[in-house]
């Protein structure tokens, strides 16, 4: 199995977990989003420390802070994923799961644009058409709802930038994510201690809530590990393509399970975005097919394709 294939499979796994995670956070609607975020951070940190400790690799975390560039990338990645986590939790609690799914539909194509801008990944006519259609869909939804879908745009932007930053880190995926949560875990602990001191903590009040808050650790950590693994082995374009498995599951949860409102403007916007993703998929498949043919031809002639 090639490194690229492993990256794609890891991305699929992470998207399935992310796509269904809204079902868990909906069960925690009685807990403030900021408190859930703090627990996500703390229990993720515990999970990673145990994992790396069992592997004898905790010392590798220092690699994320070995120089100024690595430290800056780690700090920025931590801020991006923290903002993304909070906004996603808040959107589930405030019945904006449909907007969240729209954001993760937009994200793959934002990722593609970043890949083109920063890494010079080539985009064809179909891909540019797909990106244009997404812009049209967002504009139409802004007009129809009387305001821009800021939840969607912010989720898409923070997660795309997070993927961009991860691609530039030299340390391994588990180590890089551990470094990120290590930076913010102390602040999360302080916040939770303050809520406990003020008698506002929900942790420990009942078994189900407490168990779900603890479960937020592995629920957060596992897909992040898989995503980090994928980001270093697959192209930004491929990650963007596989990435919309996540919003599809989120969308189904929002509309079918949570029964959130789905207006005619939403229908139009989602239809345009699905069309854009279909065009983008065709473009990616065409590129991969052409690449395979070139590799076969090169192997037959005894040359190497770079």
C-alpha cells in the first residue's frame, strides 16, 4: 500500500468520526460550549500523553518547538483548531448544524485554493469552475438569508488553514497534535477549576454527562491523528476531495436527525455546491487517470516521471 493510499484511508476514517460526532455533542447541549471545549482539550491531552508515553515518544514533542518557525506553526495550528472546535460545538448547541455542514462542504475547495496559492498545485478549468460555483452559492445564500453564513465561512477557513499549517510541520502527526493541545491544555485546566470553584461545573453531576465529556478526548484525538497522518501523505487536492464525506454525514444528522429548518435558499445553495463538488471530483479523477497512464508509459520506456 502506497503512502498516498494510506493517507486517503486515514482521511476517510477521520471524516466518518467527525461527521457523526455531532450526535455526541447534541447530547451535551445542556453544557456550555466553552466548557465542552475545555474538556475536549484536557481529555485529548491525557489521551495523547498516554499514547506517546506507552510508545516512549514523549520526548519528541520538543521537536515542535525546536526552532522559531516550528513554534510559530504549532501555535497558529493550535489557535486554528481551537477556534474550529468551539464554533462547531456552538453551532450544534444553537441549532446551526446545517450551517456547520455547509462550512465543511466549502472547506475542501478552500483547501484546494490554498494548495494552489502556497504549494503551486495545478488547477484545471473544471476546478476553477467548481470554486466559482461555491462563491455563487455562498453569495446566493447571503442574499436569501439576509446575511453572510459566517459560521460556515469561519469553519471552512479555520480548518483549511489548519491543514495548510500541518502540511508544513516536520514532526510526526501524533506528536504535532500533542504539541498543539499541550499549549492550550493549561488554560483549559484553569478554566475548569474556576467553573468548579464557582459551582458552575457540569462535570460529575451525572454519569452520562461526565462519561460523554471524558469521551470527548478520544473522539477528538483519533480523527485528528488520522487527519494529521493524511495531511502529510496526500495532496491538498485529494484531502479536499475526500473531505466532503464529513459534511455529508453532518448534513444528514442536521436535517434528518435534528430536524433543523432547511429553506429553499438552503436547497439552492447546497445543490450548487454539490454540483461544484461533482465537477471537482471529475477533474481530480481525470488528473489521476492521466498520471497513471504517464507512469505506465514511463515504466514501459524505462524513464522516470517526476
